[in-house]
């Protein structure tokens, strides 16, 4: 097992947002000083294709210059209401409009080609939430539909065709938010659903994604009161350790949804959130907006690694999972520097 430094472990477990459309001092600090493992792009970072390509290139060049592995560079490009890239990039109507498997193939192939051309290597898609009939689901405009088999099939088509073309897919929002009617961007929804309904319906597409070796899984900011009455899924050991890792046998990269969302803030400060993430075997904390929480999160992870040998072992395994994913998708001669993990 490679003896990673605490600073390296802490940084690699962060995926962060930033302001601006060009490489700047903030990015130099995030990459060079905090050693973040990933960036996520939003409309505020996106202009012309040439500008986006240059931004991604400069960020990766900085990572290489300071001796880091390549960055995850992620974007939400689902199509429909959640598509960060605007014209001249191809515009899609979204998952509910996909009526045939060929629609999903076309979406994934075109999206992968456009993202790869820009230097973006991870898409926060597909949505695998199931929007039940007769429920005013918050995901109705983003989900493939209400049938678990159809959602599984369409989701796997997107995952396969993205990943075959070098774009990591991230299935979301585990263990499924299609039953919710409250927007977790604004507040923390509670969802009371029995384990059988969850297993028979909501978890079906995620189980398919796990079997299909999806690159990553994003956790929801929903509190599933029948599983964990205290913590939302993104901060819950019962969801990640017991359900996702043990019961469903997923050993890939797990990340939170944005910790800046209203479901987390202001109820949980960043130290509390990070403490739960570390205990829950969540690999990557996603913080989408510039601010003091990014540096505070990095410092909290670093301190925890020093203070708690158990969390350091868990942190080591998280970074091994992250590096294994980077080895698979982000070739470039950096791999020997970080060794081959003895176990992942």
C-alpha cells in the first residue's frame, strides 16, 4: 500500500467549484496548495469551446507541474433542464424525452465526443432516480420514467456509451430521490419508505450500474428515516457502508452531492459534514462554490487523518479507489509515481 501523505489524501478527496473562465490564482491555490483531486464546471466557468478547452488544459498542466495525478474535471450534462453546455454544443430534450434505446445511445455518444474534445472527463450522469406515477416527483423532468427495468436499461446504455469513449459516468442520486417532492437544493427532505420498496424499485437501476462498473455513484441529500433517522444519505454510514458497500457490494468511488445545498446548510457546518463523510466511507466531498468551506474541509480531513488511525486507514482506501479510477481513465505517465495499490 503506497504511503500517501495526509495532505495528498485530504486534497484528493475533494472535488470543488470555482469562479472564472480562465486559470487564476484561486485555481493555483486549489490545485497547487490544497492538492484537490477534482474540479466541477458550471455556467460561470463556460464560454466558447476554445476557452473551455484552454481552461481544462491549464488546470491539468498545473496538476502535472506540481506532481499530482490528473484531475477529475466534471460537469452536469444530463440534457434537458440540467445541461451546463449551451449552443454551439448539442442540446438534448432530457431523459423523459428518450423513448427508445437508440435515443440514449445517441445522447451518450455525442455528449462523450463533445466533452472529450473539451478536456472534461467526468459527466455527473445518468440520473437513475425513478419518478413513480401519481407522485409529484421533484425528478419528473429529469428521470427516465417510473419503470425500474426501463430506467435500468436506459441508464446502463448511457453509462456504457459514455465510458467506452473515455468519459466517466456518475450514477445519481443514491439510493433514489424520485419519491421526494421537496427540493434538496432548498431544504432537507425526509422520505419514509420501507426496505422492500426501496430494494424492489429504487435500488434496481443502481444495482445494474454497479454490475456494469459505473465509474462513480453520487449520494443524495435525502434523509431515509427508515434506514437512518438522523443523517441524510450523503452523510450516513448506514447508507454507504451498510447498504451500498456491504449489501450491494460496490467498491467504486462514492461522492456526495453538493455540500453547499440547503439540505446540508445551515443544519450542518462543514466540520460536522466532513466528519460524517469520513466515517461513512464516502470518497469525495463535493463543494461547488468558492468560499472558506473548501479550505476548511481540506484541513478537517487532514486533522482527522492525524488524530484517528482508523480514519487514516479508511482515507488510504478512499484514495486508492480514486487513483484506480484515474489509472483506468486518465492515462499519461503519472501512474508509477503513485504505485499500484495492493488492494482496492
